[in-house]
């Protein structure tokens, strides 16, 4: 999984594959000779060998310039996204498939034309691979179209609405993929006994993924239970805080702790950065980062903060209807064998509201957007603990608005919406 995640964000993979395919295609086309009476003859290059070499030289040199332009625009886009929105958005731009396809087309055109130049020069005379030269001309027209598309795509990709929508869609897919449907409660795993054995991490980094199935198999073989302590997305330091706690169901540590330790190391993937493979909170974090940058004194763009809260409301509504908390896995007999710590609904709600409230409480529009988000959350949750979390966040927003909003007229709208929310909470 780590290799797949890396390759999806590698800018070199598609261009490298495209260059290899271009060389293979050029080699095959160089072997084709078209007779004057063939139906394919109109597609063959009609000039001399010198004309073909000049055309290939021009194509190769032009494409090199275009590649430099594309890389320059890509770097500018990455720098803008990092400074204006969030440095954690760089991964999304690197994984952007259209950018990779455009770069692959240019690299393939350059590789094809350069190899074709060698073939034409080596052949010499009037007998040269005319169809292969026609292929280079076709590729330069394709590259021209891809250049126009790239400019269109890069301009639209740095629009704040496009960025927020893209992040929200990716986060929404993560919610649907990694959180079970209904009944809208928070699960809590068994409490480890005092005699549980602590297993430390062998490397420092962020917990990226956990594969509970591997833990269930290993724990069942020893009649033991394995509990992963950090949540996906948490940072852990090697040799200090426990990565997992293991214990025998008969009491005390398991019989063969090294076997369980190896299973934990295989099941838990630790990397240098957070990813959205299983980390739903990271999707919310990216949106919150955008709002915080917009609300900072250097930018002072509260409407972008409001737009971000509108998208966070959709995610919070989806989370409110799903089962969250610890991931509890059992064996075939229904005995609990593995527990993976996970965030509860209150954790997601605090992430979506907490920092934005603290940085934007002085703006009435932001307070109203926070209360609308909480109203949406109140409509989606029925669990008492979740409703208490919504009410707690609403009280914090109202308290911050009272102290941070200077004008009474501005506070009145916030008070009115807050009163309706608290009434809704009481009547439910």
C-alpha cells in the first residue's frame, strides 16, 4: 500500500512509461515501409530525408522548451497552493492525473522525435521510415492540444472553489470507505488489563494505515487481544509511547509476544507524512487549513472561511450518520481479537469547529456559518453523547461571539440562530 500511495503521487512514473512506449512505437514504425500504391501512402511523410531530419530536430527542440514551461507553471502552482491555501495540499496537486498525462505526452513526443532523428540519420538516402516521421508530426499536434488543455486546467485548478470542492470530494470518499454505515454511535473497545504488554514502534512517524485482519489471525492463534493505541494520523516516536498493547484472555501477557510484535509491525504502516488512505481526519484538516489561512490577518478573507465551513458541514453530516470510534474486530467465534483506536464524532466536530472558532469568532458571518454547521450536525445525530458534543460546540461559539463581536446589532443574528439551535437540541 505504501508503494501504491507513492506511485500515485510520482510525477516521473507516467512520463517514464510514456517515453518507453514511444520508443517501442517508434521502433516498430521504423520497420514499416509503405508502397506508393498503398492506401496508407497519403499518411507517409512526403519530404526528403533531410526534410525529415529537420522536422524531427525542430519538434524535439520545441518540445524541450514546452516541457520547461510546463514544469515552471507546475512549480508556481505548487508554491501558490502551499503559501495561499495549505502546504498539505501539495500531495493533491502531485496526484493530479491531468498534470501527469500532459507531462507524459510531452516527454513521449521528445523521446519519439529524438530516437526518430537517430533512425533517419542512420538510414540515409531516400529509403527512410516515412510513417515514423509522420508519427512525430502527429505527436507534436497532440502536444499542442495538450498544452492548451494544460493552461486551461492549471488556471481552473488554483481556483479556491475548485480546490475546496476537490478536497471535500476526496474526504467524502474516505468517509464512505473507512467508516461503517449506521447506527450513528461511537464504539469503545475493551479496557486493557494492568498486565497488558506494551509493544513500542520500531520507527518514528505518522500512522498511515492499519490492517486489523492481520492482527486478528495472529491474536486468535494465542487466544490474545491486540489493541493499537495511536489512531490513524497520529504521530508516534520509536521506542517511547506504546504502538500496541497485547494481553492474553486468560490474564497477563501473551505466550509468544514476539509473534504478536511481528504481526503488529506488519499490520501498522508508519510513514513520514499523513495520507488519506485511512485518515479521514486529514481530509477535514486540509479544509480547516484553508479556512485558517483565509481568516489570518495577512489574507482577511472571511467569505472563504464561510465557504469552507459549508463544505465541512456536508462532511460532518455524513459522519454523524455513521459508526465511529474504535474499530473492533472479532474472530469466527465472535471473540474480540483486535481493537484499533479511532476518533469519535466529538473529535471530528472539534476539528471542524475549534480552530476556526478561535480565529474567526470576531466575524459574525463566520459565527453564523459555524452555527449552521452545528444545526446540520444536530439534524443528523441521535446519540446522546453526540448531541451533547454539538451543544457544547454551540455554547462555545455563542460565548466567543459575545466577547469578540463588538457591535450589538451584529451579535443579535448570532444569538437568534444560536437560540434556535439550542431549542432544537432541547426538543429532540
